[in-house]
């Protein structure tokens, strides 16, 4: 019996032509966010059926043209968790507008969700953890670092 309650994956490379049954994991509910009109990318999660016996699950709406996201709220009468799984392609694929929209959503969630977990692949190769220095001013990496600090978010090791 698996002890994993949630599994989040980035760069799934799934597409509409790939049915859920091909990537099914027994004992889990699959939720996908495939990349539309492009290859590669995409995110998904597997939620254990054990969680779904005690918690409700809601998918929160959000979309960015070139950034793959999946936002889920898992809650019961006592507690709720919001999970945001992100695949941000390397810099050449993401526009500044997409980054701004993503960061604004992350900031909003950090202010409105008591238990927020953001995970994924942000493709910021020059960021070294823990943050010891900031990248060049006025780029997406700097805005990302500002968001983390101003929203009181931190990376788990």
C-alpha cells in the first residue's frame, strides 16, 4: 500500500490523444493540465483515494498562455490546503506578461490561502538556493525573488 498521498509532476508531455488509462496509477485520482497546441510541458497530479475519502477536492481556475499550471484546493471542515503546480518553460518560451500574470496569481494565493504549497519547475537556472544573492535587476528572476520575499514564501529543502 503506497504511503504517498499526492504526487505532482511537471513536463508530463501528455496530450489529448493520450488517455488517462495509459497513465493511470491504481489507488489514485489523476488530474491533468496538458499543454495545448505545443509539445512537451504540461503538469499533473495524482491524489490518493485515501485523501478523497476525507477531503473535498476543487480545481481553481487559472491559465497562462505559455506557463502550465494546476491549482487544487483540498479541504475538509477543519483544514484546507492549496497546491499550485507549475511548469515554466525556459526563458525564451515565457513572455514577460505570462510571468507577471503567474507572479500576481502566486502573490494573491499567498495572501488568501492559509496553507499554500507552490511546487514545480520554474526554469530559473541562475538562482542558487538558499538565496544568497539576487540576479540582475529588472528580469523575471528578480521579480520571482521579490515575490518570495514579499509574500513570506520560502523553499523547502
